C-alpha cells in the first residue's frame, strides 16, 4: 500500500519566498496549501491549493487549519512565512504600530503553531518551519521593530522545539539574508517620522534597496525550506543564502567592537 503524500501548509504564499516555497515543496512530492490574505489574484496551478488566511485572526487560523486537515486527513509541515518589514527609527514607530507588526510576525506565527500542534502531536510527527532572518541574530538600524520580531521568533522557536521534540514534532528556523523580493517596497513606514532622522532614514532606504536587488533569489531559500522539511536528522536552524552564511560566521568569530563597526560601515553611519 502506497503511503499518501505528505501535506505542507505555507503562509504568505502569494509572492517572494512563500511562493517559491510552495513550488519547491510540490516538486519535492508534497501536497501543498498556500495561503494569503487575498488569493483571488493568484493564478492557481503548479499543484498548489490556495486558501484565504489572516494570521492576525484566531477564527481565520482555526478555520484554515481545520479545512486542510478535513481535506487531506493530515498535516505534516507548516511553513510560517507570512510577515511584514518596517522602515524607520525606533523612536519614529508608535507602540500601536509596533503592535500591528508583532501581531503578524510573532503572534500570527504563534497562532498558526498552536493551531497545528494538537494534530501533529496526535499523529506523532510534524515539522514547523519558521522563516526568520539574519535580523534574528544581528542588529539592523532603522528596522528595530522588525528585528525585534525576528529575535522573538528565534527565542520562541528554539524553546518550543525542546518542548515538542518528544512528541515527534520539530520546530526549525530558516534564516535568510537579503533576498531579491519586493520586501523593501512593502515596508511599513513609521507613523511618527521625525526630522532629526530624515537623512539617516533615506540612507537606510538606499542601502536596503541595494541589498534587496543584489540579494539571493527566493528559490535559494525555498530549497533550504525543503531541506528542513525532509532532513532525516533536522538541525534547529538553517542559514539560507551566501550573505547569511558570511554574517553568521562574522558574528561568531569577530570581536564585538569590530562587528559593531562593520554594522555601522555597512549602513553608512559615522563613528
């Protein structure tokens, strides 16, 4: 008797890393469900089933996970990819605005995770793959709120992995560097801009645009996600892309003062 294909659910699948991940997982033999806030504009095909999902809504999350399990009878891999970036100095971002970003990047991920865990524990297997960032372990000026969400994802993921491992479930992190996507064009702009930061903010935007355009193709990250989903002996984290690998090594071996200077030089900051 042939075993039924494994099922993967990918959030934020309308473009970029999420879209590439759905294609790569189909190619790897998974039945794939991709989600987005509005899937009406997404051309169906490539073996992917698309569902509308708002990760900031408990009801929407519960409904979508229930639909997937009802339709396929199983759920083996969750890729938490949905997220938004921020543009602005920390002082320029109101607490209310920061809360909306956390609601997507952190609490949305937590909602999805809590919704799938009972099923994965019951079947005795499953993988939750959280798309983090090099921003989860290095600073990025003028993206403090976004970087804070990724630090939160890192801590949550690594801690949760220890809690559920004995139930056959693994929680893994994929950490991309700059990726050539419209990420920079879709950043949440600070809602309380201050003149004192205006020049530095513009410099940051130039640096970010150059980094994105010179970044890795989303397919590079998608391949790493497939590895995390299928690795017989999974690692707790997977670096994705050449820049991520270099940054991780530098963070580990370069003295703190030198690393601090390199961050400022990269961001064209004085002192």
